[in-house]
């Protein structure tokens, strides 16, 4: 894996021969690239759902645990919406229209990797919260519960900035909200932590929906 990613990151540079790949003259089929990203993202998102479901099934039933599962699933739906509502369409457009489509594809690969790492962290935090919703939050849990969503939003912010030259304000606001809520919920329980982080993701998803509706209205005029 290190060799594969290292080769891609260095664009297969060899001593005395330079780079073997010129991203500035690489053509990419935007829809094909987006389809591959979509499939990979759906697989990892599905694993997140399975993890939370198994965590719930493996513990005795109670209402607090059911509420925790509902919150975790809501956060997962928000992750799905944050990706498909806005980012995917912009990725396809950038890959098809950019002068350096190869660089867009490379940035897409790296930022998708960061999003996957964020999803893994979120899944672990949800699993812990479902198993012990009333326990006090630990430093490790706080890092997972808020660092996972932060990594997810940061990856989208970096891709927007690299591919389009600007980043949506919703991602920056979301990162700030996650930092504040991480500190605010540190003395509280695990269920409070995932409720706060999920609320931020839902707010970002709603913001994307509102932005898309406003853009459609302006285009209609």
C-alpha cells in the first residue's frame, strides 16, 4: 500500500528520469472517476451502518441505547447527504472541465482517502456510544466522535479549494462548530457527544440543500 500510494503521490518519479506521469496533460473521464469514488464511498458507508447495527444487536435492549442508535444512523444519513448533494456533482464537473484534470483526479483520490478515515473514526465512536451511552466521555472517544466528522469535512474543503479555487463556507463553519462542541461536551456522556457531532453534520447537509435550492431558483430566472 505504501509503495502504491507513494508512487502515485510522487507521480512515479525515478532518479535520472524524472516523473513518468504528467498530470497537466492527463485526460480523465469525469463520470467514470466519480462512479468509482461513489462505489468506494458507498461500501465504506455501508460498513459503518453494519458496525452500528451489530453494536446495537450485541447489547441488551433499552431505550437509551435505541436513542443512541437513532442518532448514529441520522449522522450516517447526513454523511451520505453531504457527499451526494453537492460534492459529487462538483467533482464530475471539475474533472471534465479543468485544464489539469489529472491533478483533480489525484486530489480526489487523496481526499476520498481522508473521508474514508473519517468514516472509520465515526463508526468506532458510534459503536462505543451504542455499547455504553451513559458513560462519561473520554479523550479517545472525543477525538473519534469529533475528529472523524472534522476529517470528513476537511477533506471536502480541501478538494473544493484545489479543484475549484474556493471552498464552501458550510465546511469551515462545520469545522469550527465541531471544535467548540468537542470542548463543550467533553464533561458529558457518550450519547451527548455523538448527538452534538451528528447535529453538525445534519446542519451542513441542510445548508447544502438550501444552497442547491437557491442556485436552482437563480438558474430558473
